[in-house]
């Protein structure tokens, strides 16, 4: 089921990986694939998450349910809500951010280091005015 024109953000010569496509089509529901499933596919096939994301785009499926809460949650789109972190968390988050920005991969690393859910990192970034960029699966 095609749900968008996501393939248009890729070069015309971009190729679909048949193994990734097969797994995405097998695990998608109504042309949608959650972020966590995209990462699981990447791990199972030993490919980068961005390769899975590109394949999802090229077959015009939709990426949903960002593990950081930034996209793919129905009409509201995102579920991230500002929540002030405690002082040690604030220090670690602001140290990891450059120019009020943090890469998605850095947010994941920080969540692991601080033993916090990924969504909690996003909520803290939202409260601190830090923008998360460079989605690992290419959604943003």
C-alpha cells in the first residue's frame, strides 16, 4: 500500500535493496513501518538504519512511531512533551548538544548512558530548546 511520495526525496537513480524491501513489506501494516521495526530489520540484515529508511521511502511506505517521539503518531504527529530534566541530566544533555542541536544518534547514546528512555531525552531536549536532527532512518 503506497501512502505518500517519499521516493521523491531520493535521487532518481536510487536503487531498492530487494532483501530490505521484502522484509519491510512483510512487517509493514497498511504501508507503515515503525521506527523500532526499521531498526530491527537493519540489525537482522546487517545494514544501516538509513538503508532501511531509504528503502521504505523508495517504495513509498510511511515511517511511523519515532522512538524519540518526534513523528508518526497520528493526527498530533509527535508525542514529545517538554519536561525539565534534573540537574545531572541537564548537564549531560547540554554538553552533548552543539548550538542547541543534537543528532538523533547522540540522543540515543545519551539515553543509554543516562539509563533513560529515549522519549525522556526528547522531552528534556524539548524543554531545553534543543532541536534533534539527522534522523538515523532518514525521516527528518
